[in-house]
């Protein structure tokens, strides 16, 4: 579930290993490029944390953030 933290949408994932985590990040990257909306990404081994806010809207959460997080949620894990 995405959480609202500090004017951002944040979600953390834990995978079996680094390869699965990075495979997920590659799929996230494709969606982000398609939508031209990019997250802050934190990755250590099997853990991934994504953070979205709209920078050109004073670093707040907008419909653009809700749209992309919904697209990311559609990725089969």
C-alpha cells in the first residue's frame, strides 16, 4: 500500500534477491519513461523503496502521482 509521507507517495518492496528487485525496477523504469514521471529510488540488495511527488507542482502529491502508482501496482510481482 502506498503511504503519504512528507508530501509524497511512498511504497517499499522486498524481493527474494537482487535480481528480482532489479527486474522490478526495470519494469518501473519503462512505466516512468512512458509517463514522463520519475521517482526517487532507493535499492539495497532485495529492498526497493519508491517515492513520488510532482516537482513542478511545488513537490506535492498530484493526480500524476496517483496515476503512476496505480500503473506500478499493475505490475505482476
